[in-house]
């Protein structure tokens, strides 16, 4: 009986981990990466806001980066998130396709 109770307690604790605040923050803005472009290219978030980039370009490789601030690594699928802790205007680009440029304004 005790083993069952301990096992049940561990199962409940494991279930709580994703639901108890350990997940990534919910994005305030989503930027789609498709057709070899950022959409939208320019976005605005509040201080502490999170931007999520969704790689949805049929597996084509992209790289979202703002040197010294964030770097998604080169990937062709999935998502990348960054939370902006400082007010300012931040340009970012795709190093694979240098003509892909975007701007994040943090209020």
C-alpha cells in the first residue's frame, strides 16, 4: 500500500511540473517564418514581453539572430523564443538569408 501511495505522489508531482510554471513563457507576439520572410517584419512588445519565431518554411533552414542579444541557431523547424528585458529597438536578421530583416520595438 505504501509503495502505491509513494508512486501516486511521484506521478502527481511529475504531472505538475509542466503545469506549475516551469514551461517557457507564453509569447506576446508570434513571428511566422515562411516564404523566406518574417511575418510581420516589425513588431512591438512591452518590457518583459516574449517574441516567438515559428519556423514554417517547409524545412528550409533559417537563423534568427540579433548579435549579442539572441541566437536561434540554424534550424528548419520548430520555434524559438526570446524575452526582452530592456526597452529599445532591436534589429534582427537571418544569417542564411541576409535580406530577411526584422525589428522588435520594446516599450
